[in-house]
């Protein structure tokens, strides 16, 4: 991950040209036939459909307890501070309309960009729905994830509080492109 997940997502969103844009990790943790649920949600009017690992109908296999705990704390805080009830805004499996992709601006370079792709559309007033999915942790022969909760967790909190402060202060939740920091300058 030399350039980071956030940079990859920014580049991908900028290059995408379809009416809908699918975001997903390519590490074989998602069951591909379940993607149909995301497309069904979009067909039924969702602006953003998120694959939820934590809905009542989801199946998790070998999901680390520390990541479950961190996810639950993040979403509890989102419910309290934003008055929004969703269970898995931070999952990278998302299908969004092109309009949504053009109106969000990711500021994080690492995994915390996944929180931005979930929170920003929600705070901008788009219809965000969750679709239950199954999640399977990769096996040893598939390699190891570069996600490190100790390194990335604080960045998720920075995203959360940055958006909360902007909203609380009556500022734009999402910075316009002209005010975005240039990730290519030191």
C-alpha cells in the first residue's frame, strides 16, 4: 500500500465514468453473488448501497474481535452525534451513483477514506442503505491484510470528528475541490 487506500479510491472515483460506481476490496473477502443486493438497492432508489457485515442477516467468518469492537464504537458515536442509525458505514463495499461520487472529496490517504465514503454521502443528505453481506477473512495462503487498527483507528476518529466539527460549526461537511489539499504536494 505505498500510496494508500484513500489515494487509490480518489484516483478510481475520478476516473470512473459509469452511472454507478462500485467500490470494493480485491482480496476475496466478499462473496461476489451478493453484489446483486447492492444493485437491487440502487434500483429501488438508494443513492449509496453499502454491504453491511453487521446486519442481522450477515455472516462473518473469522472477523477479529478488536475490529468488531472498534466498528461498534465508531457506529455508536455516529448514532449519538449524527443521529443516523447504520451499522457498517466504514465497509469499503459500496455502490454509489456517479453524482454522489462527484460530490464527495476524500481527504484521507489510508483506510480511513472508507469512513469518508460512508459518512460524507450520509451527511450530504443522500439516501444511504445497507445490504447484508457475508464476509470471510482471508486464509493464510492468501496473504495478510495491511490494515492495522492501532495505526488506522486514530485516523478513523480524525475523519469522524473533522466531519462532526464542520457540521456542528455550520460549515460545509465536504470541502469543495478548490479547497482540498493537494495530496501530491509535501
